[in-house]
C-alpha cells in the first residue's frame, strides 16, 4: 500500500483489486473519491481530499477516475461526480455526493478517522 498520508490513485482494475484487498485486510476505514478529469467540482475538492489524507493517517484514501475504471464506478453505483464512498472491511458504511468537504470530514470522524497529531 502507499505510505500513510497519501491518496492512492488506481488506473487499472488489477491495481485497484490488489490495493483495495490490502486495505480491506488492514481493517482501516477506506474512502474512495470517484472523480473525473472534466469535472470542475472534482478539481476543486482534490487538494482538500489530499490534505485530509495527510491528516487522517489511519484511513486509506483512494482516487478512481470514472472514465478509466467504469466497472468500479458501476459496482459502487456512482451516478454523479465527485462521489465519496466510505468502507470498512469491504462493506459500504457511508457516502457523500458532491464536493462537500465538511460532510466528508464529518463522515471521516463518524467512522473512526483520527486526526494525526502535528
């Protein structure tokens, strides 16, 4: 897995399957950002999401481009971008649709994200 504090970008199905399996086995909270290069709100939230990854080091952060991995987006029933899916041990526990950083932060806290001490 990527180092703590990083967003793992998955560009192929093989990489996604390997990385999400490792993340599920870690029993950590997983947050997946379903994004698209042509989506202005996605571009807006990307640096905020990366900053959250640095702060919540006990959470695994993924980024999936829906145009690259359409099958993964369909599997998670993504209908709008950005969509953030929260998972624990393979089960979806929450989701946020839209670039709503306060909602994302709230869900991180709710599902066990701990802010790393500075």
